């Protein structure tokens, strides 16, 4: 696990510029560094040693050194690929997983990415052809950013590495703020930095003669099969165990994050590491420590836990938003930051449970509540106009029921977070920032790709492309790497996806539970209580924090600042804060979303 940065283009004093860029991401790889500089190409690498501790330094070369690689991630089928490549005549100089990429590219060209099982972002520079090839893994576990500015292509694991480059122009993307207020995360491919883009998950990129080309190499497809439930459960359990086994390969200590949920519990019970790690807050409603400790005790594993202090959380908000690169208001980022720091004291690698909900249907939003089922028994002729009418209403009781019961899923489901309604977001913003893409424009392309599928599949597909990549996985990567900790996600595996794609909708969501078949598989490794426990998802007491005088005052100062005045109608956002503080409304998530943007903006632009 590492970080990389670099550029293709002319720059004065290239070695010094590249070193400055690498210094910005030293947290991703504190163990060693390496550079390649030749002509217009400059590649920089920071290493966190995981496999082949002595010889695994980068950049890496092929036999005749005609190609050079920098790589962030892990390839879990590297031993199999290595044997194939040796049989084809390739000579390996190390025992790292990284080296299969450079020889694999020699052998298979751009088709290499279709053979990889792992998490990755990498760049290969062809010294003869003066051609760059780059790729990002199929789920988007590892980040990859790029920008074309002043005749230079910049690329790297984090945007902050671009800042020292003399050709980089730091400018706020005005279109990013409005969608962020609704989604809570940076949802656009163009980031909050104008001209800086994310390479989408499951895409590769080529750059030659100043021309940039991006291709998609994989797309998730749900193809349910008629199969006895017991057989399906057996296959899920087998593939999960195989994936966890593949993900445990390491030459350093491996642990596991553990919450009270079934996903991380399943991982911990199969992995059986020496230690699991859990954090929570002192309020029992905001802590999973007791449940995690009980399971760890039952498994005979030491659980290392920490009760978080709210003052410490607020003190670290600046650093958290800096590490995220872009504003991000999922409150769970805060405990995740501290959890990664706690784990790093004992281990270098942790396994975690991200991805099971998206693959196997675990979110409550995918389910139809009893009230909604009853409402849907009414004639569609009655429900459809009511649904259209309800969409225009402010947030009133019964609105969601009428919308969900009367409108197609494409009209109301945008993912697992919806902070501000689009009209409300626009009403809070100053004119230059009202013009971002609409929610419909953002979600429509994904729904178009699955328009023949059932509603559950449509929602999963959208979450796989937006929520999973730019919320769940982004914060997992940035918060773990902030502490030089490698986080692995065994449910987000090519082989696991193949099995998940076979599961019929009624075995994903049914009247018994969400993630039904998956829970039955988890039950083979877990006590019944753990396998059936409902998801609570890293609860954070922001609602209470904002009603405490010292935090309320801190947020109010931010809302009264000159920066806030540049973007927002200050009277309206202070009214949101005041109503929450006086307990007239619960505006916690809305306030937090605005506040996190202001914290981020101050860190990067002031």
C-alpha cells in the first residue's frame, strides 16, 4: 500500500518539484520513496512496506527497462499471474505483487486490467513509445486523480500532491457545491478543484502525444439464477472465506475493524486475527464497543477499543478534511479517523466489511416498509398523481410514502444520503454556486444502464457507482492512509461479485430481512445474534454536539465568516443552526454538511 504522484510535461527544476509533490503524501508511504525522471516524464512514489519488505521498492521496471511502473494497492491473484508470466518467458526481480503489473502489461497490454483480482491504481510509462497507461480497480477502492493544466498532465493518489507543481492552477469548481449539499460527498467526476478529475472506477486511461483517452473495462451486472437457497448460501460462504484468505496475505501484522454489524463480524470471525479494533462514544446509543467486545471474547480474540472524546474530535476536523482532499460530511469519517489511528499502533494492515451492503442488498432503503406495501395496494391511477404532487411539497409527514408509492424509483432514490432537497440547497447558495448539475442529470446515466432491471437492482447499481465509490471507499482509503494503515475490503472482490450477481432479488431483500442470503452465510461463522443484528453504521452524536454551547459557538463563527458570506445566504444558514440549537428542529446533518465544507475551504483556499 502506497501513494504515488507525477506528471508528464516540462517543469523547471523537475526533481525538486517532484520531491515537494511526494512530500504532500508522505503519510501514504513513510517507509521509503523512489523517483523516475526522464525527458518530460516524472514519476514519484511513497512506499508503505507490506509484501517483500526488502526488495519491493518502486518505481519498478521490466527486463529491458523500457517500461516503468508506480502502483498503489494489492493484487491478490499475483502468484497465479506470476506463474503464468514466468511460463511465457518473463523474468522477475522481486517477489512483490507489483511486478506482475509491469510484466503483465508487456504480455497482455491494456487487457491486463481484466485479469486482476485486487485493489489498485497504477501508472505505467512506456519509455520508447512515450505513452502512459493508467488504471483504477473495478470497485474504485483506490483513488486516482488527474488534471491537464498548462501543457502538463498531473496524476496521483491525492489531489494535494498537485499543489506544489508550478503549472497547477488552484481554483474552486463552482459547480461542485450544490450537488454536494444534497449527496453529502463530492459526487461529480470533476472535483471541487476546477480541472481536476477522478478516474472512475473500472476505467483505464492512456496519454500519448498530448491526447488523453479514457476507457471503461468492466461494469457490474446482476444476473440472477434459479438455484436452491442452501446451495447459494454455501457458495456465498465459500467465496467469502476464500476472499478473506487471499486478503490476509502480508509480511506485516494484520488486524480487523469490528463494529456490531454482520459484515465486519463475518470478516473477523473468519480471519481470526490476534486483535480487532473498535471505537465509540460514551453514549450507549452511539457505541458499538460492547457488542464488538462480546463477539471478540467469544472468538478468543483481543478487542482493542477506545471511547472517543468530543473535544478531540473537533480538534481534528481540520486535519480530517485536509486528508479527504474534498469536503465530505459523512459524520462517520470522524470515528473512522480515530479508529485507524488506534489500529495503527498495533498493526499495518486491517480488513474491514465495506461493500457487502451494495453487493448483497443490505440497506434499509432497498426494503419496502409495511406501510409502503399497504399503500402500493391502492390503484396506480390514484398513487401516481399523488406522488407527482408530493414531490413538489416541502418536507412534511407522509411525503416520502406518497413519492415512493407513486413515482418510479428513478425519481426519488439517489443513494444512501439525501441531506438537502435540491430546491432548498439552491435557495441557500449565492448565484454563482446555484448552477451545478441537477440530481436528475447525475443519476440518470446509471439508471439508463439498468432500465430493464427491478427496483432493488437499480438501487444497488446506483450505489455501486456513486455512494460506494465516493463516500464509503473514499473515506476508508483517506482515513486509513492518514495513519499509514492499509485497509482491505474482502467483500469487494471479483470472485465475490460473481456470486453476488447470481442472487435473486428475493434472496437479497425479503419480508424476513435485508441481505437475506448473505446473513444465512454469515450465520455459518457467527452466533445467530451477530448474524441477524441490524445495521447501525458508525453512529456519531453530531445532533447533541451542535446543541452544546462551545460547539454551537464554533459553528456559528464559521457561519458568520467572510467565507460563508461568499457562498451562502448567511441569514438562512444561521437560522438552520439556531432552530437546531433551540431544539425547534433536527437540522444536524444539514448544519454539518455546510460546516464541513467551510472547514475544508478554509484549509485549502485561505
